């Protein structure tokens, strides 16, 4: 790419950061990184009724958690700020007045009631639901008089009657036929810009080269193209990302489960796994690999690998991806991060660091996210007996009764010596004794021993698990 891209993520802080928003933010970040460009965060908070500072903070915090960094943002202003739309109202006004001056926009004094009546009339008469042009007829003088009298007017854009075509780098050529939109408001009577207008002024003024955003915004693009044309400005290159859908192929919503980044963070998902999984929803890696970090993927990130078809958000796959990242963590990080998600009252916290690290490492194969460690920790210390067919069979063997008696006696001996956990040599001597003295071999030995020590018929490596299980639990586990 000959020019360095300038891209932006422009969230409206009207809710917690949605996973779809996080995906858009990620793609913009990766694109900027891949081509040595600039990544910008712009807060689109002009919907005063729905935007809140708390949501803005949530969006900013979650982006930080994901490691999506910005070169320019409200927190790190560059030369084209301010980066929050509510601080840019004077800019929107100035350019809107330029359009009025050039006859490309006009003041509209219609009240909400009048507009509603017009809409109703259009609907009743099968007419396009477009503004009927009432206020277009006012002369400049009449407008000035109204404004001087204190009448509040919105500013409407005078829509040209022609079709618009642009090349979307995800969807290919897109054409909007003439007449799809009527003269639309760009600045409301209260002075606030509408999204399509604020967005154009900002993308233009912030020298944005590429707009990567959700498919929902495709219909808005025609209004934006008209405005670029009116200002005599070349529009940025657009790419509308495929829709995120649930397993039922409906647009992803709360019905499908957690949709905010916060919910996944709080459920102990890893930021790298979230980036990895989101990246695969609508873009494919050239090496057809499924597991990568965002640093690795920047080496391969090109705009020609986006897919048009909707992307299914599949929680099972996300869990799997998270599990892959979890298992890739080094011991120190795993201990540091997983410990935060193990319940405060879990017996895990009463153990020393060596025990904790060994436990986390051993059960890595059994969990996909940190929260799942809780059940395993409880299980080790909770002597409830698991009733299943496999275990019933093991407990039915005569040899198991022999193992149980031996283990109970030995465990009690060690407890008497003030020992709380077995070590590897002790465990080995138990095994040897059962093999050599008691002649118990093969599945009768290893399944029997597991059943007696853990109260389960399957689980991770018994040579390690036995050392993590308190002797007190082992001694009282079964009474055959
Ligand atoms: N504020 C818009 C949104 O949150 C931004 C859309 C765009 O990227 O142009 O959907």
C-alpha cells in the first residue's frame, strides 16, 4: 500500500462494548498495524439520550483489556481532535452552514407533529416516505427572519437525484438507485449532528483513508457518499464487515447468550483468545491456521481475505480457542491469572504455591477457561463419592477392597506422622507393594488405585493427582 492508512473505530457509547464492536476495533487495529498506519478512536456520543460516560469508560477499558491500542484518541489527542463528537459541535455547524450557503442544504422549521403527519400522508398514499420539501421554498431572507425571531430550525441536506456506486472491499461494487433517500436532516434543531453527517465531517477532517465497519452501516453509505460529493471531497475506501449471527442464523443478540466483552472478561476468557476468535469471524488466515496471537496475525493481515457471508458466533468454538490459549500460557502467567478466577473460599487458596501451580498445570487439559478450575479444586477436597457405572464396576472388584484397606492404613500412618500429602516416592512404594506383595496388576491396579484415591474412574495422570489429594481425603475416601 503506497499510502499509510488512517483508520478509526467510532463507537457510540450507548452500551457495553459488544463483541461485534470489538471485532470491528480489532480489524481496524490489525490493518493499521499491518501497514504501518494510524489507528484512531473516536467517540460518537451525540445521541445524548443514550450515551453515558460510564459506557464510554467501559468501551475504553475493554479495548485496553483486549490490547487494542490507539495512536490518537480522547485520552491521547493528536492533531485532528477533539476525538469526542460532543466536543466538535462547532465544527459540524460551520460545515453545515457552508452547505446552506451553497444551496446544498436548507433550514427546516417543520415540527415533529407536522413531520409525522407528512409521513402518515405518504404511507396512506403509497408515496416514498421522503420529506416533501415544504421548507425548501423559503428565501434566504425568510429564513433569517425566522431564526431572528428565535425559531429553531434543523438543517436538511438537499439530496441529488442520481444513483451512487462505490467499490466496497468486502462486498464488491454496490449501487444505490436514485430516490432511495429523501432530503435528510444533518443537524437537528437542538444543534446536534445526525450520525451520517457527523461521521462524514469527522472522517474527512481526521483524514481517514479506510472505513471498516459493520454491515449494518451499508445503507448509510449512500447518504455519506452524497455528503462527500457535496463537499467536493474524495470519500474513504469502505469495507462493510459481514454480519455476526448466532447458530440459528439470526443476527447475534442477547438471546444467543453473552454479547458484551465485559461478560466474557468476567467469565475468565483470555483477551488473546477473544482477539483470535473474533478475527476468524469474517476473515480467514492465509495459512488456514485457527490459533494465533494478534501480533502474529498482523504479518498476514490483508484486506482481500474478508468474507461476505455472515459469520456464525459459535460459543463452543470460542471455548476451544480459549482453551488453546490457556494451555499455551507459561506456568507463572497461568498461576497469576487463573488464581484471580478461583473463588475466594476455594480450598485452592489454602494451599502453597507449589501445589497451586501443579494443580493448574495438571488440570490444564480439563478446562477451557479459568473459571472451570473451580469445580476441579472443589472436587479434590470434597469427598463425595461419584456414582457411575465405571466406578461401581471398579468398587466391585475384590482387588479394590484390598487396595482400599491398604491405602487407608498407609494414609493414616502418614497422617499420624504429621504428613498431609503424599510424595512421589511414597506413592511409588504403595504401587510397588500392591503389585509385588498383593499381586494386583494392570487395570485392577491402576483403575483400582484411582478409584480409591480420587473417587473417580477417570481423570488426569494419577501419579500427579495422588500427590495433590490430601491424605485426609484419601484415607476416608472409600470404605469398602
Ligand atoms: N457510531 C457508529 C456505530 O457505533 C459508527 C459507525 C461507523 O463506523 O461509521 O455504529
